[in-house]
C-alpha cells in the first residue's frame, strides 16, 4: 500500500493544505478536550460550547482526511 504521508515534502498544494488542516484541527481538538476536564480550581467550562468545538474539530479532521484520501488516490491513479 502507498503511504498517504510521504517522507518527502508533498508537491501538491492541496496535499499541504489538507495536512495543515488535519494538524491544526488535531491540536484544537486536544485543547478543547483539555477544557472539558479543567484542573482545580478553574471555573467549570461551558460544556455545551466545548462540545460544539469538539464536534467541529472532529468534522475538520474527517474533512482533511477525506481530502487527503481523494487527492492521493487521484495522484496514484495518474
């Protein structure tokens, strides 16, 4: 199987954009999940807002992953 993440710098700007979205969304997801479990004595988080942010991050990760699969499949079939 062909690796989706090649060891060399991706040539396609679409691949780079998808990788940036995937990485930034993963960092945001980690940050939002940390907010859901605050250390004492922090004020309680707005769980509804945190939940919405987690859902958005998960959506962005799925979107970026789909873009990468689509792009690499097209590139590998050419």
